[in-house]
């Protein structure tokens, strides 16, 4: 599906994809993981890849193979900083006061934790993110 890079369109696309995959009888827990991961990734594209452009599109492809959900995201926004995926930042929540917790930065940790594979590349003017979510977890 082709998504206009806005929060509203991302939300609609996630609802539509979830309904299609529910129809396949997939594990509800895997679908929740997929929705969380895609919501983080897609909203990062909206917020960061297209932040200066004011508009753009995101191509989302999803398929199920061998107990795995495969998702491919393609956009023409700004590349990832340094041309690579952000690391999964970890914080010792017991050592920090609530007011000292950083704003943001938790999304990529969630994406790394809930996927079984995560691949980013930049080809020409396009970002491509491929992620997989195991149905058996």
C-alpha cells in the first residue's frame, strides 16, 4: 500500500493492514508486535525523513512466509543519520529520576527488541527498511 506521510494516514494504514492479517488467522500477539514496530518505524519516517519536505509517500509491503511476517518500507525522505540504523539505546531506569529521563529515543529500542531481523539501506534517493517478526515468539 502507498501511504501519505502523515500521522493520520499511518494510523489508517496500520488499521487496514491489521484487519487483513487478522483475516489470515495469525497469532494476535505477533500482530500486536507488528503494529507497535510499524507504528514506530512509520511515524519516524513522518517525523524525521520528511520533516523538512512537508509531504511525501511511504510504500508498505507486508507478507507472511514460514511463520514470519515480512515488512518492507520505502520512502524518499532524508537518509538515516550516518546511513545506518540507530542503535537500541538502553537506560538504567532504576538509576534515573523521572525528570532525568530523555525525551524520545525509546522507539528504536522497541523496534530492535520486537523484530527478528532489521535491515536498512539507502539506494539512490530511497530509504529501504526491511523487518521481520516471528509468529512463533
